[in-house]
C-alpha cells in the first residue's frame, strides 16, 4: 500500500490556490445559467442510487484537482488493500472486511479477482455463519409463540439493526414486534419489560466484545427479570450475537452467532448483528440487503474515480471541510421510515473520522470529521431549516428521496417530493429581491440521492455507499477510520465515578465533579 497524506500532495497546494481564485467566490446560479449540461455532468447513477451532485460548489476544474488529490494520496491503493484483506486498521492490527460479509461465496465470485483468494477461508466462515443465522431467523419467524424480539446492544450493535428494521417496516413480518434497548438508563429496559411476556419473548444480546457495560447491565437485568417471572428455557429465549462466544457461554447463553474482529462495530449490521433485521424481513430480504451492498462494493472497487460515487462524495466532503471550512453536514431523508438514518450516519462518520492524529500518531494540521446531523423531512423544515436557509453558517445538506412510495395514500408523495425539490431549490436560488429579514442569500450547496424505492436492496446499497464515502475522506486525511480510542477515557472515568457515587468519596476530584457528586448524594 502506498499512501500519502492529502496535505503532502502537489494537488493540495493547487486546490488551496484554486479555492482562493474561484472557490471562495463560486456561485451556483451563474454556473447553471452558463452550462445547460451541468446537471448531466455532475450527476450519476451508481447501483440502486442516483445522485445529483450538481448543486455543489464545484466545477470541472476543481473536480479534476480533487480527483488528482485522490490519486496522489494513494486512495486506490488503500482501497485495494482493504479489499485484499490487508491489516489497514493499523492501531489494532486488524483487517477491515465488513465488505466480505456481503460477498457471494467463492464459487460465485468473479474469478478474475485474485485478491479474494487471500480471504477464502474467512469467506467460507462468513457463509456458514450466515446460513446458520438465516435458518435460525426463519425458525423464529415460523414460531408463532414468539411475538416480541428484544435486541439489547449499543452503538453499532444497536444503530444498524434498529435503523434498518425501522427503514424496512413495510417488509416486516406481521405478528412480531421489535424492541431495541441500548441505554443503560433503566427507563428504557423497564418500559420494554412492561410490554412483553416471558413465554413469547426472544432476547438478542448483541455485543461484539460482550463486555460493554451498558449491554451487560441490560442483559443481566433482562435475564434476572426472565428468571423472576418463572422463565427457565434460556436456550430458547436468549441468543448472543458476538465475537466473544466464550463470554456469552459464561453468561449462560448457549445459542450464539459469531463474527470476527475484522468487522468494526459500526460496520457490523451485515454480520450476526443483523439478526433482528433477518428475523424481521426474512432470509431472502436479508440476502437482498447484502446483495445491494455488494453491488455498491463492486462499484467502489472497480469504477473509475471520476464516475465512482463514494469517491465523488468523499472528495466533496474534503473540499467542504478543508477548503470551505464548513463544520457540519445535515442529512435530510425525505422518508419517515429513515428516522434513525441520521443517528446511524453519525456513528459511522464521527466515530470513524473524528480523529486529530494521522495513522502514524502525528497531530493533523487540518480538520477532519464534520458534525453529521439531521431529521427526516418535512419535519426538519419546521424546525431547523430556518438556520440552513438564513443562518450565518453554510451547511451542505444531503437529501435522500424515493421515487415510488410503498403506501397508496393519494397526494402525499407528490407533496413530499415537491417539498424536497423545493428545499434544494430554495437553498441554491435564495431570494435576492427582498431585503432584511426576507432576504435569502442562496448559493447553499446540497446533494440529492434518489432511490427508486426503499427496499432491502436499495437500503443495502445506500448504507454501503455511506461506508465507502467515509473511507474516502478518512483515507485522504491519512487517519485510521477503523479504531475508536476516543470512547475509552469516558468509560474508565465512569468506573471511578460509579465507585465514588457508592462510597461518597470526593477526594482528589475536580471541583465541579465533586460538587455535583455531593449534591446527588445529599
Ligand atoms: O462506543 C464504542 C463502541 O466500541 C462502538 O464502536 C461499538 O459499536 C459499541 O461500542 C458497542 O460495542 P460492543 O458491540 O462490543 O458492545
């Protein structure tokens, strides 16, 4: 692998110069007026997703420089190393192979791919685990006595399956309810336990490490509740989804589905962590979800950079963050079933790329992950879109819309589509003929992602697209997008504070923590 941090390439300096001469003053409106082909030049199809990038603050010359930046940074070599199973998660000495979870079996894989042979053993394990997990999912689906599935997990062991089960609600089997418990706040588990019955509930304990304190606390409480209600058949009512099968067995769970250390938590919905989704939409649905993602993997792996959608999105992210200095990106799915999509993307991007040192540990002289945030439209329009249109900061917006709805209520979808198009239009066009409070500067960038329908296949492709765009910016920035040391300090301190809450000992604490602790104990 041959990579160079983006700021050490010749194109970085060229982009800085470009930004000063025409980037800062770039205006979308004259660009559209001067170029009737702008939409065609800056839009493209990728598997299951159409993307209109034309309302972004770039022109052909800037895009060409960004593509040079990608080449000079060694993006292709880094990407190929990931797809060859190299240990690119350098701080943990692990390969990064969530993509392998959606790869067809070796016999069905393009035999021209020499690199896949490096990971043939892992691929065989992936498929035997997948087959076992899907057979179990089908058995649970067929079991009319199980009416409630409670997933206990946090972070990647919660957000992926939760986001996907909600998103694919139209495909969820009738007769089963799905609950997601992540927070250590007992209100969450207590509320779910009030609704379910021992004999009809399946608890899935989802934890890559099987050590995460929130998940273990909730799992112990769920098991205690189960036993207190007279439940005895743990093997039928509890299953564990984990890389640490031994710890699950020690906990008393014998039904386990494993995965591997080369699957990062926030990339794990494709593994056994996806079991709630598999139960919800069935084995064919889950396979379609994997297939959609695999189609996007192939696009990312093989399409030329200039027509590679994850690459183009990742390069825009770098352009906005490092040259325009935009600090956040708002995601606006115009589909109410995508309500957890913003939260899912927050973990994906901010846990992956929220780093201040490069892979060698050297402090970075430029900014990395933007803040990613949002809500489904049209709700966001009546909340924070005021700031997007007239606030002092420019926030690029990434819309997602679907062509065909899965309901038949007349009029709604046309109205929804009218709103998403109008918002993108308003951000760009602004309103110059009014002054003061009624003035809109316009020229605010947005990307428009369009799916035909929200199905298991298109959702899989959309999520894989997002994974790879995060890879692209992380790769150019020279950071390790696959570790998360930043979550450790809080965990260690929480242990100490928990002991102090029990003992009342405030010795050596900072004044604020000591003051709050004393107040909590009074
Ligand atoms: O927040 C840190 C983290 O390790 C995430 O990366 C992960 O998704 C989450 O905790 C849960 O971890 P586990 O699946 O091991 O319980």
